[in-house]
């Protein structure tokens, strides 16, 4: 039987998004393969998580490209980006909290992602759309936190899927919009 590595990764992402402490046995069972087969593709949990990191970075970059961040007002670009990243939000939430990813050398992909998201916030600041007292780096981190939190709330049934984009964008933009002083 040929194993589709990407499908196994997507299944692992779905399992670990719902239960971050899932065992390799649970991941293999969900993927419909044996534990030995899973271990032939991923030597252990660390290797699996690193492969998920690569998948997450690819999906995040795809969402960034699709959102056309350089077009139109920064707030509208942010709205498009949240819509594009929604399918990978659970995986992003898992990866943001997976501590082993932040030990030692950080994958250059995270730096690329951070730079692109921060550039969007910086553009909004430079164009007078976003407040300037919050750094683009902080806004980027807050954005990741909102994406992750909303993904978990949707997953737990506390928030309707259809509200994902609206809730994140309205809360974030409500806090970052530059207010006009009377």
C-alpha cells in the first residue's frame, strides 16, 4: 500500500489540532495506517511536528499570497488574509503553541512569515490607517494569538465557523485602527 505523505500530515494536523497530546498511535489510527508505517515516514513525534511545521509554513505562505497584502487599504488586506488563512488556522494554533519548534534554530520560514505580516501592519501605520503606538511585531503576535484562539473556539463549538473572519478582524481592527482626535 502506498502512503500519501501529505494526507498523513493533514490527518496528523487535524488530530493534533484537536488534541495536542495525541500519541503517534492515535495519529496512525486516524490516518488509517499502522504505527510502524507512520514511523517509517516520521521517525518520531519530533520529526512529525517538524514536518507539520513545514506544511503549516507552506499553507500560511499560500494564504499570504492569495490575500494580496499589497493591494488596497491595509484593513481590507487583513480581512482578506484572515479569510485565506482560516482553513489552516487550527494547524497554526497548534504550531504556535508547540514549544519544541522554538528550541534552537528557528525555521527561516517563520521569519519570512513574520516579516510579511509585520509589513502589512507597518504599511497600515505608514498610511495612517493603524495606530503607531503598537509595534508591527506586537501586532503580528497578537494576530497569531487571535487566529489560534478563534480556531480553538470554533473547534470546541463555542463560536460559529461563519463568524471566524468577522470576529478576528473586528476585534483586531477595533484595537489597531487609528482614532481621529476631535
